[in-house]
C-alpha cells in the first residue's frame, strides 16, 4: 500500500456539535484526555470558565483568541490520527459553524439526556443532512435524572430522519445510574463517578454473568434487558455503509464529566467513522472532477480565516483542510483563484492545544497558513506545480444575511482604512459586505446581531476606524443569476436601487420584505434568487 493511502486511511476528521451546555467542552476535553493528548483534566474547562467571567463583547474577543488555539485539535489514538474541530457555541456565529462542517468527514452530536434535541442542534443537524455527513450520537449526563432512553432515541430518530442504532445501553439513570452495556462486546461497564480517572480500572462484567448484574442492579438491569431486547427487534443492525451514507446513526450513552462512556466513543471514531473521501472540484469552464484523498498532488481548501491576535501584525491565519496528497514544509503553493504563489510566513499544525510548525500533513488534516493577505475564505490552495485549470473545491456556503446595517464613518478621512478593514473582515467571513450598485454608503449583512458588534469593535482596535451603524430598510438578500442575458438586463435596469455586489463581486438583490421576494420571482420568472451562495 502506498504511504499516501496508508496515511489517508488512518485519518479521522470530525466536528463536535451540540446545543450550548449539553457538554461539548467537557466531552472534548475527555476525548483529549483518553487519547493521551492532554494529561490534566480541567485545562479546556478552565479557559471556558474565564471566558464566562467577562463582559459580553469581551467574551467574543476572548472566544476569537481561544478558538485560534483550540478550534482544531489533533490527537493520536490507537493507530489513527484524529482531527477534532470545535464549533463556535454562540448562535450568532452559526455561519462559522456551517463552514467548519464542510471541513469534516463526520460529526459527533452531543445531546443532554434531560433536554433531548434542542434548537441549535436541530439547525446543525440540517446542515449535516444536506451534506450527508455521518453522525455519531452521544447521549450525555446519564448521571442526572433525564428522559427515558427509548423516548430520547425516538426523538433523535424523528429529528434526524434516520434510524438510531444503539451501540451501548444504560442501566438506570440519575442517582441509580449503574453503567452501560456494550451491545457489541456483550459486557457491562459499571459506573463509578469521578473526574480524574481514566476508566482503566472501571469494573467490567460480561453479560454471561447476568445473574450477578441482576442481583446488583435489580429492576434497573431487568428493565435494561427488556429494552435491549426491544431495540434489537425494532432497530436495524449497525451497517457501516448506511452510517457513512448518513442513513443511520450509532448511539452511545454516558457521562462526559465522569469520564464515562467516552472510551466507547473514541473507539467508534476509529472503528466506524470514515477516513477522508474524494472531493468535488469545479473548473472554470464548469466541468467537474473528483480529487481522491490519496492523489499525488497536495490540495486543500480554506474553510476559515482568522485575524491573528497580535494587533501590531496585520497577519491572518487561513485554516486549510487538506483534501489530497501531502503537504511538506517549504512546499511551493498556489492560490487557484488568483493563480498567484502563496508564501506563508509560517505554517502550523494544531497538536492538542499547542501550535507547532508542520512538517507534513495528509488528507483530513487541518493546517494553518499565516499570511499577510492574498487568501480568502473558500480559496483552493494547491501545490505550485498543479495544473492551472485545477479548479476550485465546491461547497463552502455563504448564507443570505437577514440583518442589515449601513456604515457611517465618524471621520471621513479614514475612508481608505475603512475600505481595507471591511474588505479583510469580509474575506474572513466575519461579516458580509455589500456595495450598492448606485453608490452610497456600504451595507453590512449578518446572520446574527453579535457579528455587527464584533466588526465595529475590530474596526476600531485593528484598523483605528470609528464607525456608526445605522438601521436600513433591507431585511434580506438573494444572490441572483439568469441564463437569459436580456431578461437579466431588464431585471437589473428596473431594480438598480436594490442591487449590490458582495465581497466576491457576486450580484445580490436586497429585499425589503418577504412579499418583495415573491413579487420579484413572479415578475422576473427567468431570474433565479439564491438564498445560499456556494463558493466556486
Ligand atoms: P458546552 O456548553 O456544550 O460546551 O457544555 P459544557 O461542557 O461546558 O457543560 C455544561 C455543564 O454541564 C457544565 O456545568 C458541566 O460540568 C456539566 N456537564 C457536562 N457533562 C456532564 C455530565 O455527564 N453529567 C453532569 N451531571 N453534568 C455534566
């Protein structure tokens, strides 16, 4: 087997998704602990605690800083290289989360046993479903009184629109939580509370000794046995192909804070989650091809751009998901969009919470290029010798903003700095910037209100520009395309005052109401109004 193929096959790249407070941070930390990537429980947690102690926008600032260091974590477990991508917790940054989901091959969904599937999880599920991302489900907080396991499975099935396949089953719950039965290994891991242990010394009893378990756990064990029997009849057997094709989700139960049931999840990532697959590329002429992960030439896609925290350097980190080949340090690189060479000042990998210079990386890995510009969200980066018509990876979504504000400059002398600042923040995806066709003040579009505050604050601290944000009449936007040039011209001529170009120079139609959209669709049937723009 070639080195490339071998290296690719041992990669697992996944995102961890949940509604706030379901236990994502805790589980992340425990996964790192179990893989040996960190040694002290509490280090991920401690940073989160300090984040909560600050005021609202300071929190955003901190989050931004923290996420540079901790949003990607690589760990070795058994013979696999696991890349874990964190997703921002606040709903106003959901766009970032969606983009992170384009960079993974699977998702780990954490659900609070008392709350079931919560609103934010539901939205993330939608994105995973659109992309057919395989989902592993972890039902957390079994040490607390929660809902019945069967009822939870039912809800997950309904929300996901695919069957659940329990891989473990809980015995008791809350104060009476006795442990979990591993349905494949036919054994029960007995619950013992505690945050410091690694689970190596957990008591494990084979189901062959069911009498002993019945004696110890009484009714709870018998009920679990009954439920396991029920599930065995009703649920499909685990089928790897169905899981990878997002047709079923394996379900695990546990308690993150007690390091319980974590081992099973980590093993599932290695045993069940898929290695990187081939990715779609579109060429300038519209033709498509697939790039296999073990293909020779290095290629990757920028799924996140983040300003560095040091305000004295205007540099940025472009997070690149490697899609094929091998990245080697010092390699010549090209940005396909501009056909220009990319000369990063440094290239880093994210080993647990440290950043380290990267020697080599394979498909599935995430590497960070520090640059002074020249890179945008969605850019395809290849080896410098890749064909000029390599094309670009498709699928990075931009969502039509639902909130708009007009930018007013406090000091008109600063208009150049404002342009530059907005362009760069737009390239990062922190906000969407629209330039009205008829000129006039620039518009900012966001999906969440906090994005405006972040941009205002960053313009001030990073670009020394004071802005006022004023309300404006727009309530939505649609990107417009049309195959018929004459129909497009008529549309543009008649709607000049409501058209604008976004940061990628794509034409957008600004809406003043939902009625506006319906009316325009009727009036211009040949024009297509897109709620989502995919980077291409
Ligand atoms: P996040 O917002 O999803 O990252 O959630 P956290 O990991 O910060 O957890 C939220 C709260 O739930 C914290 O107070 C945790 O200590 C607590 N928690 C996490 N896992 C468990 C668990 O298994 N059992 C119990 N009882 N509490 C938990």
